[in-house]
């Protein structure tokens, strides 16, 4: 019997079910180690000290909005520091992708958490882009506030994307956490799905077998209304 041909430039080796289950069990051990390490890091994160934050006022849709008001009555606040330079007409594609991952806020609000975004672009530009993207969380502008500079989200080289977390105790606000770079990956379902797929993220920094498709990071990342027609995959094409 001839071996089946493949249209793929590279693919995982083909084995029988017994060998596949043996390999899957070996990977499961590594995945459990990863899960325990993540739980350990999360436990340490819950034990971080916090620092009180002074009063900051932002430009909101209906006028000035304080950092305290961004809690909207909830005790915990997650802020996305969204890259949107004052002269830009559109927000950062990668930040937009992360913003797309936030579902209905009621799921978080059930745990006494809400979400807001802060950017340096003028508020009218943020609101226009927000309407285009159809997002729910509140978005405010730090254009006239020292907030971004004080916390390092704006530097001489430009904007820094990331996440910061705050806790409200009465009328006092405390910062409990902040992260940037790959620290935000746990908030993205996209990276989670890509890491499960055989080709991974298809980026050249990843340790992948020879022949796997790879390119520079974020090359495929677009705003959600800019992708156009997604090409039909080889797997979904009708058999010849």
C-alpha cells in the first residue's frame, strides 16, 4: 500500500493510537508541572504587598473621571494600558487583539472585579475607535494627566502596553500588580488556542521542528475588521 501524500510542507510524524497515547501521557506530565508552577506564581501574586496611589483624573466620555470612579463601585479594578499615541487615528493592533479577549464584564463583576482602559490619545478619538470595535469596558484618556509618565506607561521611546491591577478600600486606592510584555499572555485566549495547535504561534522565536511555518512576531496580527476573507485551509478543502 502506498503512503498517503501530504500537501503540508511539514507536519508531525504519523503513529498508531498506542504510540500517540504514550506520547500524549508524557506531555501531560509536563503540562501538570506547568500548571503547578502557574498556581505557585498565582499564590505568590496574591501575597504581594500593595502601594497607595494618589488621586488621578482622566478625560472621560462625559467629563473628568477619577481613578477611584473607574472602579464603578467594585473593589477590584484591572486596567489595560492600551497603546494609542495622541497623534494616532487607530489603536495598536496587538492591544486591540487583547481588548477583543474581554467578554461580557458581568462574568468578572460577579467576582467584584471590573475593567477599564487608559490611553494617551484624546478622548474623542478613543470613543470613536471604541465604537468601531464594539467594546464594553470604560475607556478614559490620560492626555492631560501625569498618570502614564508617573507609572512608566509612557516613556521617551513611546507607549508601553500592559496591565495593572488596583484594590479599593473605602475611598483609598492601592496598586497591587502590574505586568507588560509576555506577562499579559494569560489574558489572551488567542495565544492559548495557538499554543494548542500543531504549528503553534508560527513565530521565529519559538522552538519548533524544522520546516514548521515561522515568521517574525505579530506579522499576522490585525484589527478584527481588517482581516478580510480568511483563506480556506488545506484541511477543509474537498478531497480530490
